[in-house]
C-alpha cells in the first residue's frame, strides 16, 4: 500500500523527524489561502506539490515554488486541471485531485535517505547518499560507490553507532551529525513499527547556518512510504490513509474477489492458478512473440463466481485481443474453471480468441463441460500443453 506525501510527512512529524509546515488542499482557492498563511508566518516561499502516487513531479511541472499567494493559486489551478505525465505514470497520465502547500526551506545541501526491504541480503537495509534529489536514480546507476548501504540487525534494528558512522560518511559535520543520526534512528523505528517495505526521505536537507542552528538544521522535505499489505490488519490508522482513486479500478475490483491481478501493457489476457505458474505463463507468451496484458492468479480456492469475475476483468480491458487460460488442477478443480468459462461466455461473451489448457483434478469432466458448450464458445481452442497454448494464442492475436 502507498500513501501520499502529505500523509508521509505527518508520519515523520509524529515520529519526531523535523518537517516543514504544510497542509493538503483540494481547491485552488484553499491553496492560495494556505500560501498566504505560510508567508504571513515567516516563510519566504511556499511550494505547491501535486499529490499522486508517482515520481518525476518536479520535471513534469507539478512542483512549483511560489513567492505570493496568487502564484500558488495559479500553480494549483494548473495542476488540478491537467493530467501529470512522467516516466512513472501511465501513458494517459494521472489526474491530480490533491495538493500539498508547504513552507519553503533554504537548502545548503541535499541528501538521500531510505530504508528498504532488501530481498537480496534478506534484511532491511539503510540506503543513504550525499547526492540526494531528483537524480538519485542516475547516481545509483552510474556511481554506485556514492551510495552507502547498512544492513539492519533483524532483532535490534539500526544501531546508534551505525547511524553516527553513516552520518560521518555522508559528510555531516558538527551538530549536524547528531541531528542526521537521530533522523536515521527515528526513520528505522518508524519503518519497523508500521510494517513498511519502503521509507524514503528525498531529499533530506541541511539548511544554511542561523542563530538558532549555527551548523544548520537537518530537515526532511519530501517522503515516500510503501507498506506490507499483509500487515494492514495491524494498522487501522494506515488503512484509513488508503486512496482508492490512485489505484487501477480493475485491480481494485479484483481485490474484492480475492484475485491477484496486475494490469500490464500487452494484448493477451492471462488467467492462471498459482503465482509461479502465472509468471511462467507470461514468460512463455513472451518467448513465442506475444505480450501479456495482465498477471492474474486466481489462487487455489477461488469460487466459480470469482473466476467468472476474473474473466469479466480481463475482457473489460479494451487492449485484450486474446485470452489464455492455463490451469493445473490441484486444489483448484478443472471442472470449476470450465463451468466459469461457460458462465462468462453466457454473461459477457468471448469475442476474442480463447485458448484453454487444463490439466489435473477433474480434467476429464472439465473437457466434457467445454465440449458441450462449443456453441457458446466459438472462439475457443484447446491446447495440449503450455507451449502449444502459447503458440496458439500468439498466432491468434498476430
């Protein structure tokens, strides 16, 4: 599960990590009012930022630095009336419904700080760099030596000495060291407490020296969190932050029926039981020159109703030009899938090629059901094995 930046900043603030003041708004008039209040309270500038679940906002023009309330209102009107396009958005872009209006901060230096679930190391890992900001991905790809990685102990988490050592390696000096180490420790604690899979501050900044902070102040001015869906039963506060408008409608619909569905960019719909078999199915489609339109794992215990709904979801995608059903019956009985195929044909209709490969429990009964329904399934072909199924569906959509 993902949350918006304004929500992530609130989590940081609640954990004791310094963040600039700000407020979420949904109307341009409210953006102007909040900007006016921020400027009146001493902020030299305000920043208007689109709240969407995608990066690249700054380069897309959806982060604006403003010196007056009318500038903030104009920026807000632009963002709320245009779709955002970046390398991390779908081709059609994303609609912006919410904005963050935050006090601007003078920046002397930017850093990158994150904690992630590192599956290669089988541990949670602190990742930091003295070269934070919008080009951190480029830094990681071209200069990996500029990235500091520290494995967290699975029982004790991040140790204080590791945080201080990392702060020194990043170039923090004087009182900045204690501030930066404190941010790392608090972020690590928040990561574990909230069952996060990603907790990112980019950038973490140091402000210029001031009377109150002679060595500058370490502040988080942007944040991103991802959370483990399987742990959400422990976190009603996080569940309340979920924004369904940022999710793919088909994926949301699939969740209601406990289907594992992910939309992709291809034109061959896939209905498979088991995540591993689903991945193999997509691979073999690619091997034969096709392009999967989705990942869809119906699992081992899906009802006939859920499987019928799975077909509805697949066929609702206008890009789908063919469907491949690949079922290896164990707990999932093949005759249940066959009845769902017939039910979907009656309720929705298969106007695109349908290739079916069934093996396992009750496969003979399943084949009889499909043979009896040939009149309702004029586009259906049976396959002898997975390779045969992939060849047939790829040829059908070519």
